[in-house]
C-alpha cells in the first residue's frame, strides 16, 4: 500500500516536472509554477499530494512556502528510470535505423 502510494504520487507528468525542477533547490509555489508552466492553483494541489506522500518538504518563511526534495532517494529513482528509458529508446532507434537502411 505504501509503495503504491509513492508511485502514485509520482505518476503524473506535472508532478514529475515539479520534482525535476526542485532538483535545483528549494522553490516557492510561484517559481515552481513558472518553471513547469502549470497554473498556480494546479501546482499547489499537486505539491500537497507530493508532500503528503513524503516526497517533498514544505518550509514556511513569512508569507511564502518553499518546497524541497524530502527524500534524497528520489534522485536515484529518477536516474534509474531515465537510464532505463534511454537504453530502451536507443535500442528502438537502432532497430528503426537498421530498417531504414535496408
């Protein structure tokens, strides 16, 4: 159940963009919305889900809230997934290239 919750938290394209944007360091909601192209209200809703799942931390400074990566293992997870996708796409490109040359 907890594992499914973690993967579900990362199962939305905007949430992946948000996590990726936070690899650069803590950001406000407005900065995350600008970096991802999302609407502030939508970004806030997704940030709440990522925070509830323990993926992100929230730090209030005055009237602003800053978000950051809570679990450093997310870096390894993203690297694993991106590496696997890169290998798969390279293999597909190789197959397509071979077919075109025939």
